[in-house]
């Protein structure tokens, strides 16, 4: 039996020199520093005023976990639960110098909620003559909090439509007056021997993930003055993923084996921002808003081949190749809002597309060499070497033509294949009863350029004078400001080689 009581607290404040939002100074670059209009200046930043955002976020969680494991003949049975009491505060105020009926600037979002989340689970592990089965059932629950219940009970709350209110009461359950949602997730893992050196396995697992609280509680009671406000949806369902895996393992040498597996992962109920028109009051035109709804999904399918050698003759290693393809309705829950606020038409895409995290090919190789105190050569004793090499398809992008217009399906191409190498060398010494370990660790030792932002014309990194950043292209509007703010941004690439020397001593 195990019992655990925990408390977690997180707080983050974003402000300008510890000021409150009413004290922010509005930027006035032209009035304060007109010389910055000189084309010879290339700073491109506001020289007066403050940043436009004030935020305060706090989370406190009390958790209780209990678990019990018992063996009964060939069975190992485990039951338990986890329950969390959460307090979450979210305050965001943008452009506070703009007049607003609440005195909170152009856009703001304020809420403080107290949801409960937890789960109950039971598992049975059966072993019989090489056959192994794990069968479990998990119930995840989510109480949305009294603040949501009060907001939904207030029929004058303009941020909650009558349809949302009706759906909430239809899709939730009551427990002593508190509304909650739940999901049952079965999990089955089976491994069965085929021959003395071969086995077959099958996995089926379901998981739930509660959506980001911003998607649920945003604008729960506050009314912002911004155009196209994005409201949360208190009736949003948790995200559900269903995983299938089928494979086999064969031991072709006493210390080496190979695994082959095929997998499919379906994810349902991705939240997505959807446009609605709601009444702005008596005798007024409907006001366009965005709210999050469940509806998008993604499917990942592929296979993995792995060859592994257990430690013998001082070394071990593993070689893995994975191919997968991920398609879905959308890569970003806010995609439709971004299109609308940029002046486009926020039309729902009807077809599946490759998502922006689709990187189909992955190859990795790990090599580990260890010499113990029984090694014949005293110069090699207590030395260790570990090398890890990983190759991965580049980040996906939507190809563009010379005019800068999309010339292919969204995320239909990937940047060039990227390979990185990590290294660790260590040597330990016995000092009486204690141990001293000296190690040198490095990541990306060959300083490979890992592209984070892809030029859609070239499929490479952002380079001034090429592709989308060619000032000689008459179809593009690129200038020194674009060069400074986009091309010269160091975050376009991942970190280069990094080395760290460590000394570890056990007292």
C-alpha cells in the first residue's frame, strides 16, 4: 500500500518594472523620438512607452494518491485513485491605455476557478507459462468548478449562449449538485511466445487529456472590447487518444534481438476556434465572436524496426528506424481566428492535411561502452563512453512560389534531413568508501544547423538574398526591417555544440 499527499504552487507575473497596468505609458515613437524615422537607423523598436501586456497567473494544487497491490496465484492485482483540488487564476490585460468600460484596456481576460480532477483505476497482470497479459480499466473525471456552474446559471451572461448552456447540462452529470464529466479508458497489453526465441505482442490503450484551461474558462465572466473576442467553452470535452500496436520480437543471438511493430494512434476532440454571431443587446447587430469547440482530430500511423544488443564484451547498442505519417483537420486550434483577424475568410477546411508536427522519418543509434574494475588493462578501468546519433526529417512547411503564394498542400513538404550527435565520456575513482565521477558531456558536437523556421520557397533556413528574403524579387516586400527582425533572428536555428564538464562526488 502507498499513500502520497502533495502540494504544488506556481506563480508568474509579467509586467514592466513592477508597475500595475493603470500606470503603463502608451508608446509614442513619432512624438517622442522623431529621429527614428530616419531610414539610416535600423533599430525598428519603440523608443518610448511600455510593453502592452500585463499578466498574473497562479496555480495551486493539492493532490492525494493511494494505491494497493496484491498477488493472488498467477495474478497481480492493483487498484488505486488520485484526486486533485486545483485553484487556477488567470489575468491578462492588453493595451491598458485604451478606454474600456471596465477600465481594463482593449483586451482582457480574468478568471479564477477551482476544478477537481482525478482518476480511479484497476489492473490485473496475469503470467502463465510465458504468456503475459495486463488488463486494466481507468476512470478519469473532471469537476469543472463552482464558478462555471454559477456562470451557466446566470442567463444574463452574454458570453454563454443558450445552446452551450443546454449542451452543458445534457453532457455532464451531477454529484451532490456538482457537475462533472468522465471517461472510461480500457487498456490491454498481451505478450505471447511463438517459439523459444520469438514472441508476439498486442497493445490497446486509451488516454484522456483535459484541454488547456484557457480553452475552457476564457471570458467566462469578463467582457472585452477587442474585435473578434475568443471565448472559452465550459462544455469542452477532454481530448481522447486511442493507441493500437501490433508487433513481434525475435532473439537471433544470445545477446541480440530485433523488434518490429506497427502502430496507429487516433486523437479525437481536438479543440478548435469556431466563429459565431451572438446578440450584442437590444436592437443591435449580432457581434462576431470565436469559441472553442471539439471537432478536430488527427491520426498517426506507421511502423518501427529496432535491433538491440545487450551488454557483452563491455558494450551495448541499439539501432532504431521509425516511419510515421500524421494527418488531421488542423494543426492549430486558433487557425480560424488568425485567418479572420488578418482579413481573410474563416472557412472550415473539410479535408485532412498533414499537421505541422509531421516528421515522417526518424533514425537513431545508441552506443555505450563501459569498463569495470575487472578490465585487464588498468588504463581502461572505470572509463565509460556513450554516443547517441539521431536523424530526423526536417520541420514541415507549405511550399510557396516566387510570388510568395502557397503552391502546395499545407505542410506537404519537409525541410532537409537533420542529424545531431551527442557524446558523454566519464571516468570514476574510488576514494575510500566514496566515489568521484568526472564526466564531459556534449550535445550536437558537430555543430549541425538545426532549422527551426523554414523558408517556404527554398525549404532551407532563412537567408538574406534568397527565396522569400530576396530584395530583388519584385513580388516580395522585403526591406531592412524584415532582414533585422526575421532573417537575423538567432532563434531561427537550434543551439549549436554545447559542452559541459561535471564533477560528482558522493558524500
